[in-house]
C-alpha cells in the first residue's frame, strides 16, 4: 500500500490535472495503466518522478497548496478512489475479479475489450434502442445526439454542466442536437445509484423536463443526496408518496444497469463523464472523456455533421 505522505502527494498531482479527467483517465494519460502488466509495486516507487513532472508543468510544488484549496474533491474522497483503484489493479494482476459491493455500479476499471480509438459506428437500431429508453433534452429528431454517461455525485460531471457547455452547444446547434443523460454510477460514489433511481422515478412521474431539472439542480448545488433529490422533484410537482413508492420498488434498477453495460461495452466508457457524440443518420460516433472544453465538443460535432 502507498504511505500516507505519498497518498497525499499523489492526490495533489491528480487534483492538479484532474479538471478535465476522472481519476482513471489520468492514470491512462500518464501511461500508468501499463503497470497492470508489470509489478504493481512500481506504482509506488515512481510516484516521486510523476510528481516532479507535474511540479514542472504547473510552476512548482507550492502551487499544490492553492490547488488543494480550490479542489472539488476532499482528500479522503480522492484517497478512497486511489486505494480502490489500486486494489482493482492488484486483483487484475492476480487474475481475480475485483470485489463489487454496490450491485449495478461500476468501478472505473477498463472493460475487457476496449475500442482501438474513441471513434466507431453503431446501427440505427442500436441508436433507436438507446433513445427509446432515455429521456431526451431537445429535438427528438436531431441529427446529433450527445449521450452523457454520468452520475450525480461525480464532481467532474458537475464541473462540465456548471461550465455552461450544454447550453452553449444547444444554442449553437439548435435543432441539430439533442442531449441524453444515461446512468453510469461509480461504486465509490455512495449516492450515485440511489440518485439514478430518484431520477428515473422523477422521469416516470414527472416527465423528461422534471428529470432534467432535478439533474441540473443536483449538479448546480453539488448535492446528490437522496433527500435533496426527492425534495427537488416534489418541489417541481411530483407526488412525494408515489415517488418514494417508485424508488423503493427498484423498478428501474435493470434499466440503470443496462445503461452502464451499453456505455462500457458498446462505447468503451470507463469513467464519468463519458461523452458519446453520435450521428443518428450514419451511426458514426466519437467519445470524449472528461469535462473537456466546449471547443472539443464543437470539434467532434462538426466532424460528425460533415
């Protein structure tokens, strides 16, 4: 296991570069995923080298104090993610399946078969199936669909939404673009799966508009607790008793799990936010990982519209 001081330093490094990526994406960017094929112990011995690289990129070690102050994850949250990911790597190295104590959630580990690139193609039937089982924000007949694989506790998902990117894209592309929020609850986010249940029941009882209003309120307030989500839905006019009954029934659990499987197996999504931009006419898609700038989404959409 990593020592407490190195865990703190590694946390700082990830936070510094984590504005655009989930933890696992950062691991992949730095080539550390290769350690699954080598000795996992090298992950600890090379932390200092990685830190020195990051120090040089952000102007020195002192800047990390500032980064820690403005970071959206607590040290305990980030440390928990790091420990869990290391355990998963060790499990993969030993040939054992990693434990999963939250059925229906995922752990950020890569699927067995990753696509060679974040570009691919799906059938019209597959696109229709995804859209039919989702709540759509925007023109249902739009040429381009942005499928966001996300969970309400994800800080980078909140950052993406609070940056104004969805609104900017809807304004620019108008009827050519619609947006779909699909569930991808990460297992170290305790509120993620319950939050998905509340969203689905809100959609069932209050429609697509209320589904997205609750989602936006959660990201804006950075509050993904079940009580907050239920109160928000009720404030929008959803019947509280019916909502709680729906949540308790677990009637949408299979749908949530199915969206996770489609995201990971069909599009290679491994973390949140996993953004899939698809041309509904040709089936061509592009995958953008993380809370990327609006310009990156525009670039991908423009390519798909050609």
